[in-house]
C-alpha cells in the first residue's frame, strides 16, 4: 500500500483499482504513512501556516429542498432569519480586529439577496477592507450573476458538488435540481476567474467507493483552488434523519488523498469534522488540511443555521472561538497566521 501512496505523491494520479484499494483496505500503519506524506506535501507548499476564514452565515432561507439539509425549503421547524447589511458589516469589523483577512458570506439560495444587494454589500466590504478577500457561498446562480458578483469584488466562490455521480446526486436531491447544472456552475465560476472551491459529503446515504473515485476524478478535471469535504451528519428534521453518518477515518483519509492529488489546494478541516470528533479539526490539520473557518455570525442566529445536528461553536463569541482555535492549532505544531491565505499555483505564485 505504501507504494501506491508514494505513486500518488509522485504522479498525483492512480488507477481506479489503486484508488479503491486506498479507500477500502488501508491498514492503521498505512493510514499513518498516508497522513505523514500528506503533511510533508502540505508543509512544502504552505509551511506550517494555518489560514482562517471568517464565516458569516447571513441567511437560512433557501429555495432548495435537498434531502440532507436542515435549512431545506420544506422544513417548517426552522426559525428563518436574514442578517441586515449593517449586521454583516459589523461581523466583518469584528473579524478584522481579530485577524481575519478573508470573509466567507454563506447562505441558502435566498431570492431576497439579489445581485444588486450582494454587489452593494461586496463593494462596501472591499471599500472598508481592500486587502481582504471575499468568498461567496450562495449556491447556484446564472453565469451573468456570477460575473456581476466577481466584477463587484468577490474573489472566491465555494460550491460543493456533493457527489460526482449523477444517480447518487439524484438520490440526494429532488428532481427540480440538476446535476448537470451544478457542474456547469462550477465550470462557469472557473471560466470567470474565481478561486473556486468544490467538495463532497463523506458517507452520504448511498455513497459507494466508486462514487468517491468519481469525486476524485472530478477534482482532477476541475483543478479547484479549494476543496471542502466533511462527514455527512444527519439532521433530525430531514428525510435522512435516520441515516448513518460519515466517519472520521474516511474523512481524514480523503483529506490526505486530496492533498497528494492536488498539492497546492486550500483544504479546510471543517466544522462538521470537529462536530463528530472533539479533536476532529486537529486531526484534519495533521492529515493535510491547512484552513479553518471559524464562525463570525452573531451568536443569536448560529443555532438557526442548522445544516446538521449538534453543530459545534454555536454559543461562542467570535473572540472566544478564535482564542480556543489558536490553542488547538498550536497543539498540532502549526500556527494561525494573519493572511488572506491565497492559493498558490504550481510555480509557487499566489493567485489573488
């Protein structure tokens, strides 16, 4: 197995059978070797720095009805909210003082937030903090919309593909949602010039090893600047409430594989990973991740952005959260830095 891991590090590619072996039959010793190789590559590209992104969950209204998501349209038990522009800017103000140089505006697909409203907000954040990056995570929109948001100053866009298998995608989403459209959105974002993030749920209902291999092939094709993966965690008010969740071990294994597949990728250790394991984010960093996304949202709305159950840090103030995270990161031998944390290309140049 170590020969397969060495091959992945050297060539950034494996056969389907080799990927399947790595995903399905790896031993504890090989798991340790895989994470060691991933850390070596991560440190070669980004040193021991950990980049932080300030997450602002600004609306939990959503037009979609994804079967796994707690803020799905048909969940009548959600307490819906929208942050005002003033509240969002206040989150940015607090975050900047705490050392954040990237703000992530994340929300459901909420028709209230038109291009005009979002562009105005993006321009104001850039006016106040011209050295900071803005990441959007607001779902599927038209290419023209993406272009307008980019022209207003958005730098990055996160749109998880969730699964690269069409049949599996259709088992996770209602018929009104299109697998082909999701992938076209990602290609549009790349063409416009965003730093693009995609990613999948690990252990989602019906997921097979062959689906994960397809996910890895899609990453090879798209060459995203960021990949966000996390374990599937059931939410009690969804059709998947009784499904089994994803595992820490498979999530960590995939983090390491993705680091070797895409050496320069920006790779978060997600809140979902920290939710299913108290040391999940630390383990993620030690498996090759180099990004954390603490929550800057007002504490009074955090519990309402309930994509999944038992989400951590819903009661912490941002300053409290970052102090806790800094200590956790230092325990791994890494350190949080004040930086935009841009992706670097294959020649080592930062892509802004």
